[in-house]
C-alpha cells in the first residue's frame, strides 16, 4: 500500500508538471486552460529561480520535485465527495475555490514555515485541478493495479561472472599557501593597583590614657588606602599607603574650636622571594608619622606634629600569604602573616617640645625624656581582609607586635565597613594599643589604650 500511495502522489505531481510547462510556454494561454491563481502561485514558489537547463528530462524533474509526478485522484479533500468524482455535482454544491496564497521567501526564521506554506499551495492547486480540470487526472485509487510492479517495472543488470574494471584517476592537490594565523597573546599585567577613599561624619570616644590625648566628640574623618603591587615569577613587591585624618570640635578648649583628633600616615612595603607553597622570604619596611599639629587642650603645647615623632620598622623573615576560594559569590578572605625574627625599631621626633612621655620612655641625666628610641628585637605583622558578602567587609584589619625582650608594643586595628549604596557607607573602627614602656595616664591604671569610631558618609573605591 505504501507503494500505491507513492504512485498516487507521483501521479498528482506529474500532472502539475504538465500545467507548468503550458504556463511557462504561453502565459496568455493559461487563462483558456483554466489554470487558477493558486496553481500559478504554487508553480512560481516551487520553480523559482528557473535556469534554462535545470532539467534534461521528465524523469530528472520527478526525482528533484514531486510536483511533476502524474496526478492521482485521491479524494478526501472534500468530505462530501468521498471517492466518487462528479464535476457537476461539485458545482451544484456551491463550493468556493480557495483563494491564492501569498508566497513568502524561503529563508524564513520560523521552523518548518516554508514547508507548511508549500503544502498549503499544493493542496490549493490540487483542489483547483479537481474542480476545473478533472480530465487531467490519469488515475484513481480504485483504478490502481494491485501489484505495483505492473506500473513501475524494474530492470536488473546481472554482471555475475564478469569483471568490471573501474578507471581510477589520481589527483594531486596542492594546498593553497595561506599565512598562518597570528596567535593573540595579551600582555600580562605585573603591576596591580587599588584605591579607596571616604569622607564621613563620625562620633569617636577614647580611653583617658589614649596616647594622642583623650577624644570624646563628634568629628569629620577622611581615610584613604592606596596599594600598588608587583608580582612576576618568584618575585613580589607590595606597597600600601594608608592615611587617616580627623577634625573634631573641642567644646572644653578655650583656645580653639576645632582640633585634629586621630591622624596617621602609614606606609608599608614588603619585598618577597617565593620559597615554598604560600611561604616566601621577605624584607619589610614600615614608616609611620602624624600628619598635622595636635595641641593639648587649653594650652599651646603640641601633643604631636608631622614627623614628631615618626617610627621606622625594618624586618627580615618570612611571609605567609593565603587567599582561599569560596563557592558562594562575593565572599573572600585575604591573609598575610609576616614573621621577622630580626627586627629593628627606630623612633625619632624632630620637635623636642611635643608631649614626649606619650611616646618615649628613656630619660636623660637631667630627667627629661629622650626624643629618640632605637632597639633590635622580633616582630609579627598580620594583615587581613574579610568580605562576608557584597555589602559587609572587614577592612584594614592589622595586628602588629614588637618586643625587644624588655618592652612590648602591640597595635590591633579593625575597621568594619557596611556598604549602603555605591557611594555611601557606614564604618565602625576599633583600635587597641598596648605599650608598657610609656607612663600611665593620671586617671588610668592600665597600659591598654582604646579608640573607637563610628561614622557615616561618602566612600569611593576603584
């Protein structure tokens, strides 16, 4: 039955081929033969473009397109007709011939759209042939022979016993000379930089023995953090410049309305040579100083000033760096631990009239405090940055420990930043300082010094 159906379709399309030849030979004659607009539209959509030597014979056309196979009346297009065909009965029913379909370009985006359109055109042409030119049907389903081989006779070629020689030709293909593709290798960046700055309104409070004087007021704070680092092969160089400057009101000072609260300029540089895994041999240098003149309340005496005093820390040892990766986005940890078994600490004040007891412990023979301190010892420095999510970060977490086995000096600074928007953030800072060599404050019985700050304002990062 499958062969019968195939033959049926072939008969339908063969007749259409006859119609196309007639239409292509004489366009005016198409009106007299009864070809409808639907048939012409289907013809154009199937055959365009039409090269003059497209087909050499009807067989070639049938293989390329089923449009040209003989027409077979299959019925079923109109349920009332069933399998019997009578042109007059169709005319009496008043059935409408389907209107012509608009042909669209074959290169359409919708999947199978062209195939569906082609099927609609084929059905429309078939209906018109069935209604207007039923004499062109060569077969009906009932008239088809039972055995398909009576319609299509196959020819067999028996070459058994004979040798068939095939001519084999060897063709030498010379590859075309083409310039090789140039491989793009981007320039590697060995220097990396970052910058952070903010200006915020804050409230600060310190203990009575704070080494830069007691602070308890509302102030304006500005902070910057700049890094410029180099890394190539086994060599690395880390440079970090950190500044903080606070202006605050002093209602208890009769000589001035505003003064400098906490101010510091700190530069740290670490040169490293990779040893094994996350460890590297390192040399460190830290430079710390005040940034402006800070006065003792109700006096003209300076508590500290620029380079009065300044501190220089030098060390030789090893550094451990680790940056673990997390599956959760916007979470990171950066830890750097430097151990310097050999460390040198040097403090000096260019102004001998500042509050020397807050920074120095050694005295001269006349009982005055010396303005210089130098000592060898050991030190430990740990810097850490923890990002919990895209909004909460622990910035500038720093622990510094130095001892010359007679004096212990410790600094522990932590800053928590909460990002509220792209340019606004809230900051909380806790700064602990311990120095058992300086004199205790009159109203304090501990060497531990505490400074806390809470601020809100503008921030910028790149």
